C-alpha cells in the first residue's frame, strides 16, 4: 500500500511525534506551506508563510509550541 502525502506535509526528517503532526496541521490550516523539520532535536522547522516568505520556526521540543519565528531573508521582514 502506498500512502501519498501532499508536498506541504513532507519533512526533511521524520516528524518525531503526533504533537508535531498536530502542529504541522495547524500551520497548514493557517496558510503555511512547504513545512520541513530542519532539526527535530532542537525543534527547528522551516516553512513559507501566507505572503510567500520563508520563515524559521523554533518549537519547544517538550510542548510543541512555537516559541519564535524569524524570516530567513531580511527583506521579507
């Protein structure tokens, strides 16, 4: 059986828990696309916001809550 996932939900690394999946679902529902787990141990994800700007999201590894969001390109701020 092959399970096809939309590209927006694919990750560079395996999402380590259901909480990350729930966070990704919330981000997608709020217009974020191209979500990627950059570093699961440190809780770093990248995504594109509703304006098409690339952002780095810092997620508390314990609570899976976003603690910081920073634009990758300074011109997007």
